[in-house]
């Protein structure tokens, strides 16, 4: 019994010792920021954008559909919002706006929107991405839609990952096409050329500062890429959401290192925030480590009341705080 107790104490001490540090303030310009994501991360990026459209000036989404597509139903998420023909309507967003659960939808007209659908993607069909484009068009936004690349269901890069048409872990595909660079260029305007190799710091931080992470299917540890220039002067912020089975728990640091954002961040004074979701099998049922786009964290998941949305916004706000 003493041996077992000693082992438990040692395990506890080791856990504390290896816990990630708090996310440090960086004096970033976080009053306006941009977001993007792939698959469930694309849905999450759209939800965050619609909920906080007064602060988010642009959104990029790969292999994702319209806002509130699942309408709180896992069955609808699977049957309609991945390979079906999603409903596209203003009704839910307008109701949430009237109830002040999201920012006024009039903000969406000015948003920069970049969307991607791979021709070899059998997980999320082009019709679903087309429905997302129609959602934004209903609000007079003018999305740029890329549908010509033979990509599977993955984050698309210029030179990292598996074959372009693959759909396999870590869901990063070499398609000779720099999706991160293209979406950042569309969302942020003119950019300086990317560096050949990232030269900043990839920091791990404790996501429990912003929520009871495990309870809402988020990892204990998130990541932020900090260019050297951002250590001494304010930088912009971009939030990049991984897809299902693509968080660090599942594939290691492939997404946060290889998705393609960091090279552009170095030369364009951009902090890239990489929140992390995890798989959960009880209490919260999320076996593939997806972001919540169907309601597993509660009915308000797609609004300002959404637990994951609150947590991520808290991270952005922390980056915007003045350095101590």
C-alpha cells in the first residue's frame, strides 16, 4: 500500500512539473483578428466568426459547411452537413442576433471569406462547401472559393504531408498549393513573402486557464506560434483550428508545425494561436477529437455562450493584454 501511495504522489508531482505554462500576454492587436480551420475546425472558425463578427474581419474554411448546419443534432451533422445538401437560411443566425447571442449579422457583409473544397474529398462534399458560400452570399459577403485542387480531406500545403489525394493521419497533404498562405493573403491583404523556414517560437500553454478543458473536450495544452518580432512590438492574431483526429493528442505537433501558417507569420507580424481539442468518451461524447459544431458542449455551442468559443476568445484576449 505504501508503494502504491508513493507512486501516486510521484505521478501527481510529475504531472505538475510537466504542466504547460500559462499563455503570456504579448500586447497583440487583438481588437480585430482572423480565423481559419479545416473540417470540424472549419465549422468552428465559422461559428467563432459569426458569433464575434464585430471583432473578426475574415474567415478561412477548408471542407466545412454553413453556420449552425447541424442545428444541435449529431445525426444532422453526419447525414446532412458532410455529404448531403445542407439547409442554407438566415433564420437561426437572425434569431441569435435578436437575442444578442451573436453580434449583429450586418457585420458579415464586410468580411473577407476564403473557402476550399478538394476534388478528392469524400468526407465533406463540394455541395457542403457551396452551401457555406451561399450562407455568406446571403449577407452580401463575397467569398473566394477554391475547388480545383485534387486534395483529399486534409489541410493542404505546398510541400508537407502525404500525397495530395490522401485522407489519412495526420491529414496534411502535399498538393503543391499553399492553402495557409492563400487564405492569409485573402484575409489580410498584401503579405510579404514567407520565410523558407520558421524562425519563431512554438509555445505550449495551459488551456485550463480559460476553461475546465477536459470537461469541454479541449486538451490541457494549446499552442501559440510567436515570431521574434512579436516579442518586442504588437502583432496581429490569427486563430487556426485543426480538424477531427488532428489535434496534438492524436497526431503530435504535425498541424501546429506543418500546416503552413508559421512561415507567413514570421514575415508578417502575425501570432498564430492553435487551440486544441481532444477525444472524449464519457460525459462529453466526442470520440474523434472534433471541435463542437453539433452541440456536445451544450445548446449554445455556436453562440457567444458556447464553452469552446468563450475559451478561445479568452486566449485571444490574453494575447492582447500588455506584457508584464
